[in-house]
């Protein structure tokens, strides 16, 4: 592993410790957020540092090389890339359907007075739906410009 | 698309895993190519052809079913 990975791990831990200090020393309504960031910084950072020292021992060097090679193959293999792209398309379409159905459901619940204040929720879902559609079209056209 | 990849691979005494590692692809890709479920990209087809030292046409057999009109 590269020294850069060790430095990244240390920076994560430093960030986590700073957030932990903010959570412990200051009382605020954002305390939960500070605790969350502290955990998100310290634990992965510690993991990165441990991984750096583990994989850099002489007896693990060959295993690490093989592991890197396998990771490269998994990331760049053309069949898996094609399947991942197709899975992304299905997830995108399914996401649009879920958002649309969610909007309809909360509209009906609001009208029937089963759920109050659903209007904001419907507007948020509608915003997400619109954003996904527009983003999909814009990104498609941007990518097509390469060709 | 039919192909002779499995036949040529076995002639070289390689299993799918070893062959996949030599081409830097996954074993599933090799398996899918050999069973005809997946057609490799041009790049991979050329890599396979170079590996076996044979022209592409001798390895991959295109049997009609194209999406375009023939001249």
C-alpha cells in the first residue's frame, strides 16, 4: 500500500477526533451530527492505518499484489462493467417508478386525511423525480458529445 | 456467436481461471464467451486472437443475424 493511504487514514482519524472534541466540549443542537462525523472519521481512519501496516509486512506483499490484480480485474472486466451499467439502468427506472408511486400514495393519504401535512412530502418527492429525469437527460447529452 | 475458444484453451492445457488471468478478465467472462452467452469486445477478441496466434475469423464464427442490410 502507498504512503498516501496511511496519510489519508491519519487525516480521517484527526478529523474524527476533532469532531469528537466538538461533540464532547460544546453543547449544541448539532451534537448528534458531531458524534456521527466522529464515528465516520475515527473508525474508517483506524481501519485504513491498520490495513496499511498489515499489507506492508514482507510476508503479505505477494498476497497484496494478487489482491490488487483481482481488484483491477473486477473493476475493469468488460462483462461485469456491462452488467453493472444495466443494473444501474434498471435501478434508475425502478427509482422513478417508486418516486411516482410514492407521490400518488401520499397525495391520496393527504386527501383522505389519513396523513396530515403530506403536501411538502409530495413536493419533495416531485422535486427528486424531476431532478432525476433532467439529470438523466443532461448527462446523456454530455456523454454523447464525446462521440 | 459461436467460437472455438474452449477448444483452443483446452489444447493449451489451461483452465478457465488461468486463461482469464492471462487476459486480465474475470473467469465469468471467459465462461460466458465459451458458452456463447456473451460476445467479447473488439479489444478482447483481438487479445484472444493474439494469445492463440490465430486470426479472429478462425476463432469466432459469425453466423448471420446482423442488424444491418448486407450490400
